[in-house]
C-alpha cells in the first residue's frame, strides 16, 4: 500500500543512536582492542605491530595464569553453589510455606546492593580476629580458626561465599517463577503413584525447567567472566596476588601499569569463552526462526 | 514474541502454589522451615552486622563481639560517614538522573522502531547489541577512553552518562521491544491509517501505554547505575566520582586504624538508594531484575 511507504527514512534516523552504539562502541571498540593486542602499545596505543608476542607474554605471565586458575575455581564453585542453593530455596519456598513474601524479600535483597558495599561487610566479617573468627573464639572455642581471607590457597573461596550470597537470590527468583509455571496436576499424579516429593522435583520438575536453568546458567557464566567489584572490595587481589582475576588484571595493566598491548591481549582472551557460550544460543535462535 | 534467551521470565508468584497440601507439622515440614530459617539467617547476617556496627563506638568494636548488639548506641559514625561520602552521594544523583532518562527514552524508541517499523537490517543490529550485553566491559573500555579523550570529554559528567547510555542500551531496548511485541499490531495499523507518522504514533499512542515498562526500566537503570563501580572509576573523573568509588577509596585506601563503625555507616548510606527502591517496589524490581540480570 503506497500510504504505508511514506517517511521510510524516519525509522532509520530514529535508530541512528543504536546503530552508532553498535558500530562504534561495541564492534568498533572490540576491533580496536583486537588490533591493539598485536601491537607493542604501552602507555599510549601505537601501531608498532609485533605479531602474537603479547599473547606469548600473557601466557608466560604468572599473574595472568594465576588469575585464570582463580577464575576457573571461582566459576565452578560459584555456579554450582548458586544453582543448587537457588533451586533448593525455590523448591522449599514452593512448599506452601507461611511468610513466603518475607523470605523472597530476604533472599533477593543482596542482589539490589553494589558489591562494593557488600564486599566490605564480608571483608570485615571474614577478617581474622575481628569477625566470625573472633566471635566464635569469644564463645570459648579459642582454637577456632577462620582466616581464609588471608590464606593464599583459600582466599578465592571467601569470594565465592560472598558472591553466592549475592546472586543465589536471583536464581531463586527465576527458578520459583519456573516452578509456578509447572502444571499442578503433575504433583497430584506423582503423589497418587507414591513417588516421594524429592524425586518429583529432581526427576520430573527439574527437567521441565530446562529453559529456565539454561538462562540462569548463561547469566551466571557471564557474571563469572565479569568478576571484578567483589575482588576489589574484598581483597584487592590479595594477599599478594592470590585472588587476582582476569578482569582485574586487565584493568590494572590498562590504567596502573600502562601496558595496553598486554591488557588488550587479555581482553581478547576473555572474549573467547563469552563467544563460545553465546554461539550455541545464537545457533538455537536462528534454527528456531527457520523452523 | 521475543525469541531470545534473555527474555524476562514471567515473574508472577501469585499463581497457586504447586503443592496445596493440608498444613500439618510433620517432620518433613519442620525440615522445610529449618532449612529456610537457616538460609534466611545466612542472608540477613551481613545486613545485621552492618547495621549494629554502624551504631557502635570504636572502643566497643575492639572489645566486643562482632554480632553483639551495641551497648551504647551512637550516631556519631553516621555523621562522620556522611561527611565523607555526601559529595559522592550528590555525584551519584547527578550521574543517575540523566543516565536513567536518556537510556529509557532511547530504549523506547529502539523497541518501538524494532517492533512496528522493522527497518531493514535493524534486527541484525539488535542481535549484535544484545550480544554486547554479555561482553566484559574490559574489551571496550580503553577504546572508549581514547575516543572520549579525543573528543575532549573524558573524565566528565557527560562522559560517564554517555557510557551508561551505551552499556544500558541492550537491556533497555530489549525490555521495550518485548513489551511492544505484546501490543496488538492492529492498534499500530489503525494509527497508521489515521495518518499518524513515526513520532506521532510513538508520542501519542505508544508512550502513554508504556508506563508499566517505564517503571521497570527506571528501577533497573537507577539500581544499575547507582551500583556501578568500574565505569564510574574510569570515566567520571575525580570531581564526579560516584558514591561507590568514593566509598571504596574511603575504606580500602585509608591507612592507620580502620574505623569500622564509620565504614559500615558509609556502606549503608551507599546501599540505601537501591535498597529503598528494592523494599518499596517489590515485584516491579523482580520483573526488572530477571531481564536485567545480564548486567553486573
């Protein structure tokens, strides 16, 4: 219809800010970082190309390898703990308990706060002497030790504890929404068949929540890669470099150690797992469209 | 309908709970309550410690138990804390207001154009934009610094607002696109036949019926911007540093005795705005959080 053809330009003009954001701030900036990762840039970006030398240097760098290791340990623990705790909270709340609204509020409020703020509280509660350790000792258990936050081997688990505290409420909220979408007839039928409740949840309901679980998993994975605030607030990467993570490594080399080339190589490396995660989603999406 | 993995799950809890059993206090139910009760303790403990510590004097903190209630409550730590972070508070307000209004407006325009006008290539652009929400900011941060330094705005209020516009755009666009996807297309067709143009239909038909999603978007954006640390640290500059950056400076870079009571009061002050939004907005917050979880 010709009437519908008028001002075809306006929608394009209206989407100009989005186009600029995508082309300049996302694609342009990512390509720029990719290019810089092959240069010898120090304080300022330079065009002195040195091939893959920055990547070689990066994977020779103890601190980077340690931060990758920390991220792996953190990622596995954080995702498993969040999923399990989030699902348990949702399943238990779903048992028609009283005070449901209150419990939901309590489990989700940490997510509303900045990790810079909450990380400081955890830092203090975990500090040896003052926090939990001191409190238990003053109860008479004088040999009680809880000094993970200053222990090189265990410090990363303190960040897991705080991060699970912050994020599992979100998992709970999304899982609970999924549970409420499950047909109540299923519970009735299972009860008639005499199947215990825990098996109903584990073997019937959980598989039905597949899409929710997948979404939650994707969200948690991206949160893992972005881990930065919690480390800055709780340990500053310490003791020493024991709780260093890639995002912090990159920030430090960009702004404190003026090694932009190395930082860019790190950023590109960090991009790979994200793209590897997104690819199956993009694939599933395009397939569904064609179907 | 949206077909992205990011789509907000329908966040309604008010449908009938799955298990409508008779309530009796069987061992299983005691177990349920015991689990939920201990979980609630774990979740509330940090907030409790924050609040009680902020009312204690340093002497009491040194001598007493971290979980004990204050014997002599004092508001002096609060006054001290406010002196240290009040500048950051107003900076955060100055950053958050434009960083909420502009992304919402742009998100609404994007969502409207994507849902009803479908210009050529727009969906591909949107796909890339969404993927951008998952990419760590470290990948984009230095080029953005360089561009802004070139444009002469680096380390200023416009710089930090622009960065929040850029990184808020995926979620804001997604929210409005999904919302408009549920609006009957006949409504749009009717407005077109009545001779409405792009902006007229947006301003007079779509925007007035977008209030619910605007509320959700505002809650998410205010919370996200207020809680941001890394972008404020890099782009805002010393004079505009948001509250989170100042809080971290106050606490993690001070040498000498740590004033835990002042620190905790400052922490509560920093968390107060998003916490208040959370406690007052309830389910709106949950709706937004489900779609906005991509951030952070």
